[in-house]
C-alpha cells in the first residue's frame, strides 16, 4: 500500500498539527473539528497522524463514510443465529473498530441525521448499545473523533459541534515561500511515496515518542488553583454556555504542558 504523507512533512498548519497531537495525548479533550476550504491538507494531516499513532500501538484510522448504513456504523445482531442456535451473534461495526483509536468523518457537516444521533450517543457514553427484537448487545467505543468540513458546503448541527473539544480553521498560506515548499514536498511525495516516507520516518518516530511520553506524563501534571481561576475567568469573559469549555481548556492545557515536558500548567499552556 502507498504510505500516507508523513505527519512531520506537512508544511505550516502549526495549530492544526498541535491540536491533533494534543488530542492524541489526551483523547478526553474530545477530538478536533477541522474547518477549511478544499486543498488545505485537512485529510492529509489526519491520515498522517493515524499512520504515526499506529507506530506506538494505537488502532489505525477508521473512516466513517457519510452515506454509511446504521448497521455498518454500530454493528448488527444476527437474530436468525440467536433464534436457531441460541448464540449471541454480533457483527462489529465501525465504532467498535475505532475503539482506542481515531474515528474520522470527512465532510462531517453532510452526515445524515440518523448517523449524527448514533455518533452523539457513542461520543457521550463511550459505549454503543444495540437492541433488535428484545436481543441486546453493548460494547465500549471510546475514540478520538476527528471531523473535517468545508464551511461553504453547510454548517454543522450544534449538537454535533458541541462534541468536538477543539476547532481549527485552516486556509492555504498566502506566503510565496510557504506555498513553494508545499508544492515541492507534494511533488516529491508523488514521485516516490515510499522514499519520501522513509526520509521522514525518523521525524515521525520522534513525534510518536513525544506523544507516548506526554501520555505517560499527563497524570502527574499539576493544574494549580491560580491557573484554574485563569481558565474560569477566560471562559466567563467569553460568556460561554455551560462548563464544557472550561473543562476542554483545562484538559488541553494539561496535555500541552505534558507535550512540552513540563510538570506544571503555565500561562502559555492556557493560552
């Protein structure tokens, strides 16, 4: 198979790459929604991250097609087998495959309403429950939710938007040097995907090790009272609804401190 474009070879998009890394460090942040026009490396970054995470034992990327059936997403129960053999026959769906890994929805704003409801339930509970004619089954489904969308094609339902911890707006750079470097890197990858990936393997491995180290460091990172008050004051100043924003900022700040190798959350992590 053709290797994915290396995560470390992506030019620019610093906020996008950081958001993806922090959600990999601490999935409780709630995933990332990536908004931007076509051709801005949204899908490239997501697939690069998934390839990188596979190197540290995480499940690979699971893509949820916007036209998928409900059974394909949540799984299905073979009622005939239950009735004839008395066996509990469950066929796992995409959410089961994504457990412990990354669930990616391209054009998430175009996802059918019935699938949005299924995704909301799974994201909120961390489990999937299936019931057919009195026969039920449930299993864990905890994953990093990543969605990409082009705002020109319609906005996202507020209920689903609320399930993403972080949102990043991306656009193509207007800097000629940056655009030149993007073209150069892409053409080099297309000419020799395997060779290009090999040249960036060490850099990707460094990022992967950094994520693994940060994950191990997260439980020990101290979020002090002063920093907690800063977060609360920040969210209050923006007049946000509920407490979800406060929690997302707190979790992300801790992940950022762990990512930079610190033992204590500082102002730069909150910012």
